[in-house]
C-alpha cells in the first residue's frame, strides 16, 4: 500500500475533544473545590453528607455548571462528527462496508441525544425541577452509553479488516475498557441513588471524572489523521492499491473477497502497518470478511 506521510501537515481536530475534556474536568474540579472552600455546606437539595454534582450545580455555581455542560456536550458531538468526516474524506482508515458507516452515524446520534440530556439536566436543576432533572440525567447516560457501544463496534470491525494496525486495536480496546467500566458504575449509581445516598454521590463523581478519560480517547483517534491528506486512506484507494478495485460491490455488500497469494513489500504506512501488494489486506488469511 503506497501511502505517503506528510509529517508537517497538521490540523486542529484533535483539540476539540481535548478542549471538551479540559473544560469538563475543570468544571468538576471548580465545583468540588468551591464546596470544600466554603466549609462543605449542606445544600437545599442535598440528602446525604456528600453533595451530588447536581446539588452544587443547582446553587451559586449554576452558571458555571451550565456553561461547562454545554461546551462538553458540543465537544463530544463534534468529536464524533470530525471522526466521521475524516474517515469519509480518506484522512482516517475508511469504512469498508455499510455497517461501519451505519454504526458511526448511530454513534453520532447517540452523542447528540446524550449531549442534549447533559445540557438540559444542567438547566433544569435538581433543586427546582427534580423530576425533569432525573429524566435528563437518564437521557444523558443512555445517550452516551449507546454512542460508546456503537463507536466500539465500528472500530472493532474496522480493526478486524486491518489487523496489522495496532493503533486501531488500541483505540477500540481503550474505549471498551473505559466505557465498560463507566456503564457498570452507572448501573451501580442507579441502584445506590435510592439505596445509599452517599455511595451514590461518590459513584456520580467517579463516573463524571471517568467521562473525561473517555473524551480523551477521541484525541488519540483524531491524532491518527495527522500527516494524512484528503483521500490517502479512502476506500477506493485502499482497494485499488490492493488489487481489489473491480470487486468493490462484493466488499461493500455482505460477501467476502478472497485475495490470497499476494506479495508483501518491505515498507510501512503511517499507521505503522506493513504495506502489501495485491493479495493481502491486513488479514493473515488473505480475506476481507
């Protein structure tokens, strides 16, 4: 695969999730530090001895909480949109089948729903709109959870076609690890919310800070587009350079294409993957499945 690196070619996409993670983490730290600095006051909406994020966010720091949630939600949504665009434009490894594209779009939709939930839960605070706040909290958790699951599935299928590219595997394994842990904690949080107030508060803060790390995984994803120009990793070019240009309909559908018998070249692409001539496509068995 003849892919040339443009090491001096940079763009600012990676700063979108980085900025979102910074703002989100900064907002949480500002809230908990303020609570501690004020002598750990007991808020009107607080039931236990440890305040929930929403308890602090419903008081004097509500403007900060709303702004932080809005920026975080938009950053999360734009990160997935950028990933979709870079993959579509050939600056990231292209989707080889419709299923990857479908799950990418579903992940974007999930991020939009989750982002709307995050913004609305900050506006409809727990002190004045308790029921609505909990509904939007559920919307946020479900939206982000579904988005994470769809993204992981998409990356898993892409990585399956390009098994020699370690960075793809690292990307989806990191997401799977962080998202899986956060989903388990969210389930525990839902139970503790009605069983043990203080445990629920600790779990909520843990999940919130953990979300920062999930946002940062998109920095790694988008960084893989560094040095790549438009079309260099497009589906058509990848197929053409591997001798599969005439078999696109089979790949794009449900079938598999046998390409055994290729000759390897002694070179590497910008992803650290050995490049091949006609016959191999990141799979040891010479098949795209």
